[in-house]
């Protein structure tokens, strides 16, 4: 169980890093160091306590993706109702992971 939690924590960290790069550092020269202003903007965003926080958005997407995968696997006829409740894109690697976990526990 601890290895599963570690997997999700690692995956969440990776997704947060990718989201930060996409939102704050896209279009920047990769060879130049990140400016103090960019670091300040990233830190300010991570300190926010609303839905604009990058880490919150990633965590919400990851959690909803896990819920969707679980419900879709156990109740495949309910996918349309599920989509009306959880409106987001699923994370593809979570689907693969949850299928592998399901097989291990069966």
C-alpha cells in the first residue's frame, strides 16, 4: 500500500512540475536561469488558497481521475452520469496504473 501512495505522490509532483512549466515558463529560453520574478510568481501561485493554485488544480484532477477510473471499472453503465458530475479530462497514465493495480489485487 505504501508503494501505491508513493507512486501517486511522485506522479502528483511530476504533474505539478509540468503544469508550472506550462503555465509560467513556456516560451522562456531553457538555457537561461529562471528569473527571480518568475520564481516569485510561481511561489505566489503555490501559496494561493483558491482554485487558481496550480497544485490544487493538479490534485483535483488526479483525485477526480482516480474516482472516475474506479467507478467506470465497477459501474461501466454509469459513465454518462459520471461525466455530468466530474467535468474534466482524465489523466491517461492513471487509467493504465489503475488497470494494473486492479489486476494485481484480483
